[in-house]
C-alpha cells in the first residue's frame, strides 16, 4: 500500500513538473485581446485563478464565470481561446486541460499592461556642428533612441531621454521608441528640420560641392561657345561689307577756249 501511494505521488509530481515546463508567458494591452496558442478541439476546460472558467464539449463552449460572458471566445475551427477587452484585472494564471483527442495540460501567465505612451521630441540646443534632442513621455517607461538600426541611448524606466546629433550624421535615420513588454510606439525624427541642418548650408558637403562644380562647368562652356560664335560672326560680317565711295565730287571748271578767229 505504501509503495502504491509513493508511485501515485511520483506521478503527480511528474505531471506538475511537466505543467511547469509548458508554462507560457503572455502579454496584453488594456483594451486589447490575447489568444492562447494551444487548441482545445474536443473536450476539456479553461481554468483560471478562481477555478473553472469554461468548458468545451461536443464543439460547444460553456462559460461558468459571468465576467467572461462577453469577452471569452472559442473558435470551433481552430480550437483557440481568446479573451477580448483586456483589463489589468485579467492578469494572472490560466490553464488549458484537454481531456480528449490531443491530451495536454498547459499553463499560462498573462500580464496586462497599460498602452505604451506616445513619445514627443523637442530641440534643446543647436550649434554649428551638432544639436541636442530630448524624447519625452507622460509616464515612465522604457525609452530608446535609434540611429538607423543601432541603439544610441536607452533607459528601462524614464520619462525623458536625450541624444546628441552631429551634423555629419544628418542623413541618418533617427527615431525614438517608447516601449513596454506588450507594445511599442515609435516617433521618426527629421534631424535636418529639428536641428536646422539642410543641404544648402555652406560647409564640406560632397553633394553640394559636386553640384556647384557641375553648374560652374556648364556656365563656362556656355560663355565660351557664345564668345566663339560672336567672334566668328564679327569676322564674317567684316569680310562681306562692301567699300563705299563718296557720291559728291568737286566739279572742275570747264576750260574756256578763246576764239582765235575774228569775224
């Protein structure tokens, strides 16, 4: 008899350990929804911290806890449970106990968070070669500054987070991310606008330099072609112009011949 009790105890411990190994951690947002990933297709139960929440039998859902009447859903095709309109009070442990078909016992720990706050960015200081930006939220959360795909600054619990942007990095992509384990919100920042950096500023800008060189060469070519055309035209006109002679000549007196014969 004692051996029989020991075996039962060991089997119970094995089942308990297996259940702990299969425990899944789920996150949700207030007002959102969460779906338990393991399907219950034939017969079994959804359990919560206060006992049996619902059962599935003959492809029908029966809800025992009134608070889940309008927020617990079961898909008869996929066999998945979904809780909608999540509230923080829904946080806790849940279990699916499948008794028929695919038999399993799986535990879940659900944590419901407030929505991640929306970040805002302001410019604090600007100099000729850099500027200082500040990302802020109305409630402390995890904040991160990214330049392209690389994290530049981060804090796991803060209401504001600064970053220094250098002028040579103005073509990079910057964004501030406010996050919690359930979701994140991202604000993309145009540093050329926020810091007053733009392509028309003077400075060592390869694109601007190439553009100006191209414009200068084009203008020079136009001037040379126009000058050559003008010189050729002047030379051509000079060769074709006829020599003009004066129209008015001084009239000489007609010679007077004396009549040598006398009548």
